[in-house]
C-alpha cells in the first residue's frame, strides 16, 4: 500500500481521477490497479500545513518586543502544525504511519515550495519510510498516469527542500529581527506603528518610493514645436520642424519666427526612406508575462491572475503556471498539433485555422530543451474546456494562453515605416514619420496595444525632389512630462528586471539570471503583502506608496534591506543550494551575521532620520478605548471650525453641530495628499506646486487653491 500526499484537495481529486476510487474523510482510497497493485491512499495538505514556531516558543523573553532582547536567533529551527489545520494533519499522520503502508509518494506542486510543504509534514509525523517524488507540469489524465509511471527518487529533489527551508528560515530571521528593530527605534521617535520588513518586499517598496520621489522632484519645462501641413501636387501630409533631429524649441518667440518664415513658402522633398521591419510573434508566456498582459487588458492584479491560472491548471486546462521559462521541450512541441486540432473545433478559434506553421519543432524561439529547467512555458493542454462553463475571468486567462500558442504558429508581422524630409525655402527642415502594416501575421491572433492613444499615421506616396507648398503652419505648445507611476502589471516587470538598478555588471547578471526580486511564484504575494500591510495603495491599477511606506524607506536609508544587490547575492546562493552546489548550514550562518549587522545599522539609520517632511498623524498613540485620537490639521475654510483627520479624508468637526460638509479627500486625481500640504491650504489658501496629479492618463503639476467666491478647491496650473 502507498500513500500519495498532494498539496491541495482539488489536486488530490485530479490525481485520483484516472483510477477507480472511493472518497473518504480527508483522503481518497484508490482501488487496486496495475500501477497500484495493492491500492493507494491519496491525501492532501491545505497549503502550508506546518509553519515555523514563533519566537516565544523558543524563549519567553522574545515574546515582548524589546531592543535589548535582539537578536532573535534560535539554535535550531522548529515547526508546528498551523492553527486550524490539525484535523487534516492527523489524517495524514495516521495514514503514513499505517503498518500496511510501505512507500510514500510526495505529490506537492513541482517546485521548491511544494517540496517543502510535504517534507515538513513528514518530518512532523516522524515517519521514516521509502519516499518517491511525483513531478508534473499538467494535471490531465494522461500526464498523471505518465507521472506515476516515471516517479523520481527523493534524493533527486531533496536539494529543493534545502533551498526552500533555507529561504524560509533566513526570511524569518531577517523579518523578525529587522521588523522589531525598526519598529522599536521609530517608536522612540514617536512613530507608533508596526513596520514589517522583508528581503523581497522592502527593496520592492524602495523601487516604488523611488519612482514617487522622481515624480515629485520633476520640474516640468515648456517647449514648442512647429507643425507644417504640406501640399505636394495635391498630396497632403504633416511634418515637424527639426534641427539635427531635435524638434523641441525652447522659446515661443523662436517657434513663432520659424513659423512666420515658413508660411506660404515653397517646399521640397529632400529624402524619402522606406524601411521594412519584421516582428516575430511573442514568446510563449511565463507567469510574469501572463500577469503583465492580463493587467494591461483586464486590469487583473498579479495575484488574481495567478489564482485564475492555478484554477485552470488544477482543472487540467493549462500547464503548471508558476514557471519562469518561455520555452518548451521537443516532447511538448510534438503535442501541439493535437492540441491545435482540438482548438480548431472551437467557434472562437476556428477562423484562425489553418495556421501557416504546422509545427514548431526546430524553431528555437520556442523549442529549446536546454532552456527548460523544472517547468516549460504556460500552454493549453490537450484537455480543452467547454468555454461557456468557465467563469468570464477564467476564460479571459485561458484565452490569453491559447492565443499565445496560436500566434507562435503564425507568420511574422511586417510593418513598413516611411520617413520624409521636407525642406522649406531652402532653410527650414521638417520630418514626417508614418507606417503601414504590410502583413498582419500574428497580430491577427494576438492582442496588441490598441489603447496607446496614438493614431496610426499614413503618409502619401511621394518621391524625392517633388515640390509643393506650405499650406498651413501652426505652433504647438507642450510641457515635459514626469515619469509615470507603475501599474501592478508593470510592477511585476520592475521586480523581474530589478537587475537594472545594480551598477556592478556581475551582480546585475546574477539578479537577471535569478529573475530579479522574488520568483515567479512569489511576486504576486509580495505585492499583496505591501498592500495589506499599508505600504502601498492601488487606485485604478496605479501603484502609489503610502506615508507609511515612504517613512519606512526613509528610515532604512542606505540599509542593505533596500538593496537589490543583497537580494542578488541571496538568490544566487539559494539557487546553488537548490542545485546541491552550496551548503544550507553555511548560508544560515551568513544570514545570522547579516541579522546582527541589520540591528546595528537600524540604530544608526534612525538617528539620521528627519521626520519633518512626514505626515505623522496616522501614527499617533491610541486612546484608552483603543481608538486613535484624531489629529487637528487646521481651520475650516467654510465655517471656521476645526478640520480633523478622519482616516480616509479630512473633515470639519462641526459636521453634526452645524451641518458643515467641508471635506478634503486624501487622494485627489490619483495623488496622495500629504498633511503638510493640507495644512498649507487651510492656513494660506493655497499649496506649493505639486506633482503627480493624473487626468485622462496624463500627469500634471498644479497648486491647490481655495476659491473664496465659489467656495471650492481649484487647480492653479503652472
């Protein structure tokens, strides 16, 4: 008799599906088959069934947060069954210790976390029986049967367990100690809140805060462009004045002079260049690229996309989603014709068939055995769903995966770009750029960005040395734009490519090889943590740091905790442990040294911290009844009452007494308002010029001004 331990109940059901079985409480009993002559039990964890014990279970002195009890470094790490999951743990424990059970098959997700979940359970069960590893990239009936026929030895995947437990213990050490150190030091400066830190979450937050500071520091500069409409033998087009490729003019006076000079003058075409560009279809999706596209098209958060992809995987419709590879093996590529044939019978995809390419084998853009490690790219399986039985959200994600595979079998897109140089009165030069799609290719199938706001410009068929006239000329005034805040989808890519933040070339390479900050499986969770812990907000898909997030990054200063460099070294060593090339023990010893450094560093950083630029109203001490005492920020501009901080907005204290409805939102056109700006508005009737307001997707700068006559807050543009 064998026991199979899956990671989740629904996965266990899929593993049992190919066999005759009976559902029991907490497990499924498989009847005798050729694969399991004596039958088998399939049971399951409920995600992480075991967890690291809290500090006070090692030593009671660590229960209370005190600087003098740091560092918290246990001599060895212990685990316990997570609260509320004891019942399922006891089911597993009883099964694996059954005297009739001779072998245990670990069937968690095929990755380091799946390895950790099952092995920790077995450690807690104190069982010592032969182990095998089921390693799957899809949960279709045929994949499950083949997986059980070709089980891996537990020695083969054991390094992944060491990698995972090293990460978990090291993250615990850093998070537990640094969080207490910074929280307690900030409390001594009157900032009363809990500030959690983490190896990945903190450098990610640092990137968000850095972008916000770039927006705030940005100073817009006006510029002008001269736009001419040419009539060349009845053929009309527009061109922009330039000098050596530079189209922006620094003064309105100069722009007007150029326009006046060109008005009504003769125009000569001095050059016509037509360049044909060929664009290959997109790569097959990794989790990050799927999250990015889903965010662009549907505004799904990275976590939502991961959850939907996981549901589709468990249902057997797509391959394993937590992958960082955009390639497949020859074996997988050989299954594509069968999958595509099944998809061609679906009304939604039938118009795209027959596809130009019948096979991808030999196409190294998609098929490369050497670039597939644990898992290949996300692809649809041969198990095609009834699309109308999927939820709208599941269907959207499935559609993205299908279309990426269809696009890979399409021709390249060919786009012709035309550039025209026009000379006005032998002195002023104008450039015109336009394009024409000569072959749609994969663009017919796959989504392209149709919301860029830029219209396609098509130029007439003209030739060099043709002459005509300037029909119309205008001066266009514009202003330089600050950097944009990240969307959630862009934040996934920023985390993945955080190696660009590192100056040292070798470290950049390490970080890029390790796929940046976090892993495919953890990035969505890190973003969720930053939201739930109050470090960032997401409004209309736009990410912005909170005052708490800005304060923490300021407090950390140049700490290693904000460093992508530290993460690069960390990830490199973890990968080496997972490959059996480095010692878990040595890694944890180095982490302990790092913890001592971080604790010493925290005191130095907080000493240097200047709190004058921060709004500390949200960090006030609580009253005896547990409520925060509301902060007074100024005098009401309508009734002369007191304006207080209500959490999500500022409002008049005379609301009930005199029905004064004066309020100011803490977010105005996407910009988080700082308390010091609101105080200035209430005191002086205006703020300084502020950056970061958003309107119709465009960022702008303005001062907030109280209009006494209309009794409303208005924008004074710069």
